[in-house]
């Protein structure tokens, strides 16, 4: 089984727009210790079985990113794939891209082939290159330019999705200004308070348009900040929001309280992979 960790955009600045309509981004991306799992066994034909608590919607799809990723590697052999879907779909934490990237890592190992280049996997989705490495990075371009950043301080996260799926193109369409300032350089600091002071001065430029499309997102952000978070923000194009907490115990306590008050929301505490 290959782990497909949830991707979280701690920042997401939209700094421009290309002639083809794609937006230029500047984003600090981290990965969580919760996610989906992809498995493979030898088979004569390529197939995919979707399991897990969030699998229902995907199981009906004829094609998906996992199958497209498998076809991209173009091997003479075939595999039966399984996807254990734990992350809500269309939720801004990379689910589909993380699954595609995990499939590429798994099958590259299975077939003893090199991993495809970042520029070749971009066609699967703008988040697939960063998900392929699944390590903290600054992501620029439309998602293909990745740079290492100083090691982040240890932090606990709370992830909440109000169970309203959000279509990424709709949020980019609702964005009024595509030419915003870039993210400041990520500081080299071991103190979480200092890191959060820096983070508070950065943004997710898709948050306001996402709230305009799905107003419940502002209730999620409120719930997170009222329950002890050092900072709350939306990830990607939403609707999942995160809270940064100083320790796992406070994050877990907040998760239990919010889940109790909002039984329909998807609520998880997590740690970032460092
Ligand atoms: O690449 P992905 O499938 O995640 O993108 C979904 C849609 O989001 C794109 O078709 C495009 O409309 C928009 N997008 C964008 N700029 C990016 C990434 C995505 O405009 N950098």
C-alpha cells in the first residue's frame, strides 16, 4: 500500500494569470499524517476498486486520476488497483492529486521504472508534482516549480470540511483580482509562535471567493479560531479549512468539541509530516 497524504496549502497567493487561463500561484504546501492509500496487484487488465469511508462518490466514476496516473506510466504489464478513500473529494486538500501521485510512486516501484518528471505529471493536475514528493515545499508557477524551504517548527493541525464540495474552476472564476503580491520568504525559525506571526501576514487569495460561493466556510473558520487555534485558514480552493495548534492534545480536544457541535462536518486532527 502507498500512502497518499493530505496536502495543505498553509498559504496560497495568486500572483498572475497565463494566456491559457491557468493562474500563477505562490504557496507553502505541507503534508499531513492522514490520507488515502493505494494498493496494486498484478492483473491482465487495468482496474480500480474504490473502498473506504469517502469512496461512494468515486466508485461510480468510469475514469479517475488513479487510472489516468497508471496509464501515464505506460507499462506493458497491468495491475488491479485499490484505493482506500479516507479524504473527502473536491475538498482542497489534494485528494485526487495525492492519489494520482501515490499511484505513480507505487507503480514506478512495482514495475521498477523511474518516476516521471514533474513537467510530465502536471497534465494530471496542478497539485500532482508537489504531491509526488509529498514533502514541505514552496510551490510556484501553476504548480510545477517546487523549491525547498527551511524546516518548519513542529505543529498540530485541525482539518475541517463542512461537506460541501467545491469545484476549483468555479472558485478561480469568482476570484476578482489575479495579480496579488507574492508570498514572503519562509522564515527559518524553530518557534511556532514566530512562524505563526509570519503566517498571519500571508494569505489564501481563494478564501474570499470560496466564501462567496460557499458561505459555510466562514462558519468553519470561526469554529476553528474559537477553539484555541493559533491561526485558521482555508486550504487550496476549499472548502476544507485548517487550524494550527501548538500541541496535539489541544487540537484533538478542539476536534472532539467541534465534531460534537457539527455532526455532519468532517473533522480530523493531524500532524504535519516534517
Ligand atoms: O489542475 P487542476 O485539475 O487541479 O485544476 C482544476 C482547474 O483549476 C483548472 O482547470 C483551472 O481552471 C483551475 N486552475 C488554475 N490555475 C492553477 C490550477 C488550477 O486556474 N494553477
